[in-house]
C-alpha cells in the first residue's frame, strides 16, 4: 500500500510493483547473457498475462516490436528511468536493529540504485556499532546527515509507538519517501509518500492459498 | 507476486493482500476499543475506494449492512477464517541469519497465527544459537522437524544460489507455502505456493513516487 500524491498517483500502484518485478527478471536475464525477451516470458515471471505486460509498459510509451520482443538492456534502462533509479538515491535507516544488517546482507540495494548513508537508533548498545558501511549514530544526528547528504528516502524500523513521531522528524528534515516496517499507519503531509511493509501479509497469503488448495482437493 | 494453484487461484492476489491490510487496520481499531467500522473507513486505510472494499468482502459472502457498517470483531474473525489463520500455522525459517531475529522482533507473527517451530542454517557459527524461542539447528535436521510439527509454511532466506535446491528439499518434506526472500525465482510443483518478498521494490516504488511528484511541481 502506498499513498501517492502528485503525478505518481496517475499510475496504478500494482503497475509500479510489476515494473519492479519485471526489472528483477530482466536483471537476472541480463546476468545470464540473454539479449531479447518477449512479453509472454515477462508475464510468466509475474504469473500474469502478456497483455497486462504490454499494458503496463504502454503506460510509459511504446517499447518492443510485435514478434521481436524487447531488448533486455534497453528495457532495463527504460524501467530504471521510469522508477527514477538511474541516479543514486541516498537512504537512511532509523531504528538500526538486526533488520539493518539483514537488509544489507540480503538485498542488493546498492546495485539497484540505493546507497545507505546513515543509520540511527536510541539504544546506547547499538550506537557506535556498524551497520554495513555506516556507523550507527544517535537519532539526534539524523537531521544533519539527511541535510548533508540530501537524503530523500528513509527506512523506518522503530517500534510502532515511536513511528509517527519519528516519521514527522524525518519529514521535517526533508525526507519525501518512507518505507515503513512499523505496524502503525503514518499521517504525514501529502508530499511525503509511505510504502507500508507487512511481512505477515505474505504468510497470510500463503495460509490462504494452502487452505484453498486443500479445500479444492 | 504469488503463484497459485487450486481454488486459491479464483480469488485475485490483490484482494487477498487487501484483506491482510483490512485485518491490520481492524486489529488496531479493536485495540483502541472501536466497535464498528464503515467500508469508507477501511478504504481510506488502504488508499482505495469504498466500492472496492465491498467488492473484496463480497467475494467471500455478504457482510455488513448499508448505513450500519461492519462489526469490528466479527469482521476480524471473518477475515481470519478466509485467510485460514484462525488455527495456528507452524513455520520454519531456513537461512537463520539476522533476518530471523529481525522477523521475530518486528512482527507479531505469533499473535497473527504463526508459530516459529524451527530455524536452520549451515553456518557452524549460527548453529546452537537462539532465534527467539528456537535453537538454530543444522539444515540436515530440517526434514525431521517439519514432519514432527506438521509444518506447512517456510520462510526462505538463504543466498540466491542455494534457493532452488533448498526449496525442493522443503517441498519434499511436506512444505506447501514458501515466503521467499531470495532474489531467485523458484520452480516447484503446482501445490507448493511461493510468495516472493522484494524489499527493494518498496524503495523503487518510493523513488518513482518522489520523482513523479517533483516532475509535477
């Protein structure tokens, strides 16, 4: 779920999510040396229809030729341009617990255009320790770092009861996009976008599918 | 993105995702002592329309009365019944790095119907340490634990190159749903459902929205 103001609101959220999925698949294809891909192959990856793939890409202009498909490298650059990740985004993590380490270890944030430039916490046992390339600092230093590095995106992993207050501080310091791991919803000015992460929802989706499959057997 | 076989395929994935979001909001409302909620209030939470909320809930039968709205507790139980989470699901984590700790710390898995009964790794430095309530064991012990606790859901956080092989082992041991943090896609029998987690996609969604908002200013 993403709140969207501005022009971003004109493109449906599910299309943007699918663009990310196409990009993952295209990056894997490029790494395997594949040069061309059809809308059908992209559709299989996201378990959708090839007409949907063509509709998604047509939202941003015309790419690919019937019967020839898409050039993999071209399409990667096109999607990165749409998503705004051809330039690097500086990112801070607030609430630098184990999730910070996990994020750095498990995801290729850097290769996908996101650079961690700050990590903040209030726990004295964490301050001074490393989270990947950065030293975890007290949350009081957050605003300076955000301004110095012109950071626009933040990952919020503080406990639910501290989420709103911390998000307001982030917005006041210039943050325009918050990836929110806290269970609580956030109420922020319309130019500040929130992408809500709900890992439990993945398990619920699976329990739904497994229950449904069994009921149908 | 979720692959779905069986009856689960009849309900659109986005509807199931929205049911999880409604449930999060209803749980928060219940915790605040709220007794009734309108489809409009639920719609605001997921940034959708109230007609969509009514359509989503109507997929599973008729609830709520026009002008009266939904009883919060009733609707929580209805959605849990649909999602299959009124009964507890035993879950294992494979690749028990910092993500295991983070998952346990940040999300109320247990209260939402998911109990961690096993955590596995191949790294000798991790084996024997704790991940929340369980001791991390060697991956060779995985099959026994899965059978003993009748586990059907697994969280897969191994490196991409080990993902397919580990997923096949999980499927062979009886797992029917895999929450996949690995970047690689999985190719598995149709009765094994995969829910792909892509945390970078949240940042891409935000970079898209922030870029679009600026372009529109």
